[in-house]
C-alpha cells in the first residue's frame, strides 16, 4: 500500500512540473516576440503619406500660368493667314507640274508645301476651338467686321498674287515660270512677314504668337534664298 501511494504521488508531482514548465516556456516566447518585433507603421498611415507626396507633385504640375485667351488680333491672324498659306501652296503646285524648272525652285516649292500645310490645319483648329468664323477659302477678301484696321485689300496688304498673275504663272514655261514664281513668292512672303509681325505686336494667344515668330524666321530665310536664285539666273 505504501509503495503504491508513493508511485501515485510521484506521478502527480511530475505532471505538475510539466505544466509549470510549459507555462514558463509560453511566457518566455511571448516576451521574446514582444521584445524582438519593432513597431510597424500602419498600412493606412503609409498610404496616407504616399498619397500626400503624389498630391503635392500633382498640384505643382497644375500651377503653371494658363495661356491668355485669344483677342481680335489672334483671330484675324489665323483667319487671314490660312488663305494666304493656301495660295502659297497653289503657287507651288503650279510650278511643280512644269518641266524644265530650276531644281532649286522645285526644292523650294516642296519645302513651302511641307511647312505651310500643317500650319493651315493648326490655325483651322484654333478658329474652331475659339468659336470664330472660319477663314475664307482661296484668296477671297479678308476684311470682316471686327477686324483690327491693320489690313487693306488682301492683294495690296498681304502680297498675294492676283488672278491674272496666277494665270500668267500657269501659262509660263521653263526659266520664265521659275522667275515668275520666285518674284511672286518673294512678294507673298513679305506680306506674310508683315502679317506675322502684326500678330506678335498685338496678339496675346501664346501659340499664335509663337507660330508668327516661326513664320517670320522661316520666310525671311526663304526670301534670301529666292533672291539669290534670281540673281544667279
């Protein structure tokens, strides 16, 4: 009886020790985790900081000053320059179908078409965007109510060829056609330079003023080239 009681008591003590050790091990593990794991920034806080940084960049991108709206000078510039460019393309087309034309003249005509075609489309887009009256087609008169008083008749103030001059160019051949083209295009370019300078002086729509500046730079160079060709013929 005594031996049996001792064995039972030893078993009970052993079970108690196992439970105590398990409890200590659990407490130690939890304490170790609490000590080793650093505090983490919450997902919402991180997202807030990330969005805030992008928000500042996005706002900065929209702080650029807006372009001034067009005024009457801008509208008149686009509406007048479109048919002016169109006639330059007509003149170029006339010379390009002829035989025995100075290759320098042919190169210049192609250059004029390549530059002025896209400019026409740009200015048409502006007029549509502004809700302005479309430009007259061909080389019709340009003066319309509300235009600034800086233009006279289209042929006098803008250097454009008359119907009679265009017909003479169509009938001309060879060197005579080259000379007529160069003479007419020099006058035509001089008119464009005057028109573009008026836009620079009075316009306020930045893209139109920039186009006017480009037109002056390009056409002054072409005027010099055409005069050199004429002098050498």
